[in-house]
């Protein structure tokens, strides 16, 4: 196990990148969502490169917009945020949650000189069926060039991921994950196992049921958490402790993100009186 990276909150904004609109931290997203449907005058600066997601530091969105594929998508935070701005002229989400490729954002990580842990496409799914193979390849090329960063990709499109994986270059700084929200989708881990990523991880968030039948073989990291928002579907403690116990037993790093509730922090992050912030040790990849 390696130590958790410095908390995103402890990092100062990098003024050299502040002008790039590459991601929207959770808390700021909902601060905007609650306000008027107009673009804040300082928008370009305030949605810079930091993230409030506990297990990452920054987000990079070369594509935005998506469509729902499974129950975990029901209350998609990205859709909620993006649709607030549909029709607002000049706003990055003027097109709402419709899929959009941002070619001019492809080189953003290359301009970030300080190493970061970067969540790729927090506002989309990189393996969405409407994102061309060539664009995904371009994202992977940038991740390879920006070797000083660590990139985390999370998808619910496990089949497309597995189909494209042999044609992508799996750089040692790219971590690949799938979301598994209930037992119906534990097979996503099987497709993930086909991917030669340095870190394979599972995001069990929002966790909607016990993950019976989940095979953790070949998985280095598991993140678990409950759902947040006004329509949150409560998580049961036993679903979380079962996953935690399996991770401990099988030496998979375990990260407990939150219990969830109306707000992400409503229920806190303590699981049996402690936090679980384990991070994975990347596998050493074979070189050609
Ligand atoms: S896959 Fe992710 S981004 Fe796409 S709709 Fe579902 S939750 Fe939202």
C-alpha cells in the first residue's frame, strides 16, 4: 500500500492552469446548481483543476455528456449539473448533458507541470458508444506523454473497454476502473480483468445492494460509498463491511468514500469508528 496523496483541499490552485475549464469539483457543482442559471463571471477560474472527490486530485474532461446504462446512473451528478445550464449561451454546458468532444482540452494535462492524480471524464464516460475510437486513442496518447501524472478512468461500458483494450497502450500511469453498483453487474470485473492496466479498480458507488459473486482476483483497489442527493438510495452497513472484509482478506486496497445522504458529507466517512483511505500499489507492467 502507498500513502494516500495529499488531500485535494490542502493543495493550492496552480495559477498557471487556472484559466482551463477541465472539471467541476462536486461541491462547487452543486453550489452553482442551486444558484441562478447564468454563467458566473469568474467561471473559467473557479472550475479549474482541483477536485473535491476524496480519491483523486483533479479532473480532466476532454469529453462531456453521457447517457444512462444501469441503475447507478439514475441520479447522475454530472447530468444534474450539466442540465442546469442547457441553453445558457456561451456556457460550457450550453448543450446540457449531450455528448460533446472537446478537442481543445486534449493537451490540458501536458500544461499542468505539478504531478497530479487526475480523474478522466468525471462528466462523461470515456468508453461511451458515441466517442470515436480515435478520440479515445488520443486521450491515451496524452496520458502517455504526461507521464508525471496519474490518470484514473472509470467506466460502466465494460464491454467496449474490453474490446478496445488490446488496441490501446496501457501506460504505467493509467489506472482503469469499472463501476459495480449491485450484483447484476459483478461481471464488469471480469471484463476489467482482461485489461492490462497498472491498477484495476472497482467503484462500488453508489452501492445499491450486496455484491455477491464479485471476484476480486486481479483487482488492486476497491472504492465503496453510498449515494448522496435528495433522492439517495440508502446503503446498508453490511454491504460495506462485507466488501471491506473481503478486501482485507484478499489484500485489495479499500477506500470508503462516504455513507451518503442528502449531501455527500451527511453521513460522514467513518466505518466502525475509523476511516479507510487505502490506495493501491500499481503493478509493474511488462515492457515490449
Ligand atoms: S455512465 Fe456515469 S456519467 Fe454516464 S450517465 Fe451513468 S453515471 Fe452519468
